């Protein structure tokens, strides 16, 4: 048996499930009539689809948030690195400029001083030649007039306050005694001249004479700096006139008559180099500044030749000028105030030449000192290489090697001083170029991203609120559709709507009419939703005497009756699994075996009809009080069609 009408083997699955209608007819009109249900096509998207889309939106939000976070971290980190690199670049460039400035200024000062020193030595030779011709004398018997004034001018060219300048003639062995007498006669004269010019007040000229050793001597450092006479054969080079005038800090005697060659091995080495090269030679020395203290410095030996400078290579070297320059003072006044933190490492190595001309480094004479230049001041950090190895790649080096000469002309083992200057930046200098720009720029970047994120969140909130509104609408419509259609029909409607949307790509509304034809407003055709159910039992139930009863009642009384009875029937239908088809006036139509097929549909239909009759009797008795005494006279007539 087929459920539904006897003329049609297919039953359409329109449902008015849950709608009693208060006596109204829930059946749709003819196909395409105004009684059809018209809804926007996309309003019938399944809630599961909407929930999936909502989950996708949530995942997209999380992904965007992660991307924004990574972008903030990446851009902030990159900005921080770039700013630090820029600061590092500024620091490196500035250090290179400082190092260049030091080399340029010091080199310029050194060249100027060397020119003045060479000119001074030439003038001494010319003056001595003139005086020797007038007095019929010869070297080494010559005293420089106005010594203090000339030496002071020369010292000022170095830019070093503590420059020591000394004039030392070369005295051959056969002239030592005569020289001692000459020096004893001339010392009081230049002592007095220097005292007057320099404003020296500690001792008088005579007192200085009394503190002068009357013969060529050298100091024995192991014997309390006691002056000892020079007994070795050959020439001596005694200090004669010195600027500034004063006592030796160790022996408390004048340095006059002290042999320069025996005063230190370094002085002897550079003296011999000066004789070979016939040019100024520079070497390392320690300058005594106290009873038991000294500071590192350079010692220059400038040759003086007999007669005016004619360029002849055969002129005899008759004297030398000895200059001592403390390195500490040499690095002062090279930079401007505020240009601090330049590390200067000076290495003074001694290269010895053997008879075959090969060169070796003699470690015992290798001295290293570290200074820090702070603007116009300098400080000795220690007697070692104390620079920070972190800045090795920024080092600036300059080397002043020995003069060009034939090594075979030097005694074997003679030391040729090699001075190397290394300049490095310090952490103090780098810190002066570090600013808060990296933090500021990083914060600005973060603020921009935070602002962008807030705008995104505001937009997302607005879109989310709209989506929630749409979702609520979809859920409400889904509940309405669930009330109007069975689940199977509802799902097929959703599937059809999705397929139609993909094919047609429009948003035209769907019209649902009583024949369950899905029609497009564009009249493109009808798609019937029908399915064959071979085993179905239909239950019809109507109220006997309803027409006469309702004609004597107010409309709201009719509504109360039908709402109460049909509401009770709906509950019974839900309990038994009966599908409510429709209500037509006082007729209640239901079916068992659709839309979910079941084998016991006939039994369930009978039980449902029985329970409806019982429920009808109980309901009318209760309504008799409010709807009138003849309400209980109403009876339920049921019919089962299988």
C-alpha cells in the first residue's frame, strides 16, 4: 500500500510539524500562488556550513594574529639591528677620522720639527765654522751662544712641554783633558745665560757649577747612580749645553759632561745609526722624572757636521743634538675636547743586524706601551698592549722603520729601533655613539603595528558582529525550516540550494509551494522534491460535532480548543514517532513510516489513534469549565489508511 492519496504512488513531504494554526488551513495554494513560502536562496545555508565557516574565520584570525606578531617581532628586530648597525658605522667612521687626525697632526708636527731640527743643526755647523775661523779654534771647542733661547724655540716646535734638548760635541780620546778644561771655563757662562732666560731660581750659576762633574763620566745605575769617569778608548760624546737647565733627578748632579754613548745602550745604538746614515735617528728611551721613576719616550740623535751645509757627503760629523720627547706629552693637544677614547699602542722593537746582513728581533729590547687619548689629554694605561681585542678589525697601524743604510757598516748586534703605532677605539668611544634611537624606533614600529592591529581588531569585531547577526538569523531560519520541513527534506533543500547557487550564481529567492516544487522567480523551471515510501500508514482524525459547536462560540474559544487538542496530539506524535502532515480545519492528518521508514508503522498508527482518543476525552472535560458544558460532547473520529 502506498501512503497518501490512492491516485498518486508518491507522497510529497510537506510538513506543518509544530503548527496548529488555530483552525487555520496550513495547506498551500496552487502552484505558484501567493500562499507559497518565498525566502532568499542563500538564507537556507545549513548551520553546519555556517559553523565550519565560523571555524575557518577563527583560524584565519589566529593566523593573521600570528602573522602580525611575527611581523612586529621581525620588523622591530630588523629596525633595532639596522639602527645599531648605523650607530656602529658612525662609530667606525668617526674613529677612522680621529685616527687619521692623530696621524695627520702628529705627522705634520714631526715633519715640521725635523725640518727645524735639521736647520738648527746646519746653523750650528755654520756658526761654529765662522767662530773657529775667527778664533783659530776647531771642534769640539765650541759653545753655542744664546743656547737657551734657540733650544727653547726648537722645543716649542715639538708641542711637548717636557722636551729635553742637549748639545753634545764629539770628543776624541786625545782631546779629553783639553775638553774638560774648556767645559769648566764655559759652563758658568751658559749656566748664567740659561738661568736668566728660563727664570730658573732653584740654584745660582755657581751652585750649578759646584754640582757639575768636572770630567766626562757615565752613571753606574747599580752603584746608586754614582758618576764614574769614562776610561774606555775612543771618542766620547759628553752632554755640554742642555735645555732646560737643571739637575739629574737620580744623582742630583748636572748632566753636563755625561757621556751620551755610555748613558744607555739605546742611545749608543741610535748614535751609531746616525753616524752611518748621516741623518737624524730615532729610538726608544726612558726619561727619568723622579728618584726611582721614569716614563717612556723617544730619543732623537741629530748629526751636526763641520761647516755650512753644502750637500757634500765627506763633511765630518763633529757633534750631535740629543732630544728626548715623552710620549705622554706627544699625544696631547692632538684632538678636540670631547673626542675621547682613542687607544694608542706603541711598540718599540729592536732589530739586530748580523754580519751577513740578516735581521733578527731582539726581544729584551722590545717595549710596548698603551696610552689613551682623551681630547687634548693623554694618559698612560700601562706597559703592555692593553687594547680591547674586540676592536682588532678596526686597528690603524703606522710603522716608522729605521733609515735606509748599509747594515754592514754597523757593528754586529747593533740595534736598529723599529717603532710601530697601533690605534684602536675603546668601549668608551663606542658608548659615546650609542643612543636610544634603536629603542625609540623599535617602540615607534611596535606602536604602528599595535595601532594597525587595533584597527584590524575593530574591523574584525565589526565583521564578527555582522557575522554573528547573520548566524543568528541563519539559526532562527533553520529552526523555522526545521519546524516546517522534516530533516531529510530540509537537508535536500540545502543541497539543492547549494547546487543551484553554484550553477546559476545568483541570489534570486526560492519559492516553496504546496506541491513542494522549488521554483525560481526567473521561471526557469520546477524541481519537484518527491520520494517513494512503499510502507506508510496515514491517520486521519476529525472532531465530531465541531461545526455545530464552533458556530456557537467566539473565535478565540475555537482557537483555545484546537490549540489545546492539537498541541496534545503533537506531543503524542513526537512520543510515538508519528509524522504530522497537516491540519485542515478540525481534521488532523498524520503518517507513520515517513520520512523515516519503519516496519511497525501500522501498529504505531493504531496506538497513536488510541492515545489521541483518550487524550481528546480528557482535554474536553477540562475545557468544559471555560468553553461551555457541551464541549465534552465533542468526540474524535479516527481513520487509518494503510
